[in-house]
C-alpha cells in the first residue's frame, strides 16, 4: 500500500512539475528565434520538425527539434526565453 501511495505522489509531482505544449515557430520570442537561427546556420539544409514550450520548475524552455543531413536522427535544441541555450 505504501508503495502505491509513493508512486501516486511521484506521478502527481511529475505531472505538475513539467508540462509541454506544441507551438508554431513564428510564436517563439525574438531572442529564441535568433538563437535557433544562429545555431541552424551550421546546418544549412536543416528542417524544423517540432517546436514546443516546456515548463519545468516554473522555468519556460523552448524545445526545437530539427533534422539535418549528417546528423543521426533529430537534433534537439533547448533554449530559455531570453535566448540562452540550456546546457546538457
């Protein structure tokens, strides 16, 4: 019984602590678009696959997934609202 309660509380914490919503590239804040533009210059043939806004511990992070030749699968770029890249 204790195990079920603990697992339930952990699930609630995860759900409330982190949320994701899809969005359009044009809706990104200007500093985020500039960072994405500068980063993608290294991949001139890249195509943006997904743009999403995540909230984690009250902090807004924009996640941009793109596909480019020479990369294995998708490349994931995570950027704070002020344009700083989230470190890995």
